[in-house]
């Protein structure tokens, strides 16, 4: 028999188990294509950019690869997660001391 534990509260899940899947990836909204876009040599531009990165002239772009997450939740945590999936309410409750 498989045993599942809630990834939020840590309690054992005996009854209903809920799965949350999340994916983070870079958004790309292409601009409108113009006739002049088809005239440029994009392969040459990519080659120039790679050469500039390899020579240290330009910094390589940050890693923006997609990330996937999967969490098992108990019924209570599923309800709390569905009510506030980005934990905005929890962020407002943080109190910092005035040192």
C-alpha cells in the first residue's frame, strides 16, 4: 500500500488526495511581423550573438528554462490553496521587528 503525505502541512493523507501541478516558463509575446523582418539574415545575427557571448563582450541570457512542480495535498490544504494560490494573504501577515 502506498503512503502519501501532504506537501503543505506534512500530515498523512488517508482519504482524499489532491494533486497540484504548476509550471513556470518564460512568456513570449511576439511583435507584429513586418515585411522587412523577412529580409534580414537571422542566422548571421544569431552567430554574431553567440560569438559575442563566447568572447565575453555580452553576458549570456539567464536560465529561463521551464520548471514543473507537483504537490500532493490533503483536503484541508487543497481548500486553503484554492482560496489563495499565490499565498497573498500569508504575505500580508508577516510582521518584521523595527530593529
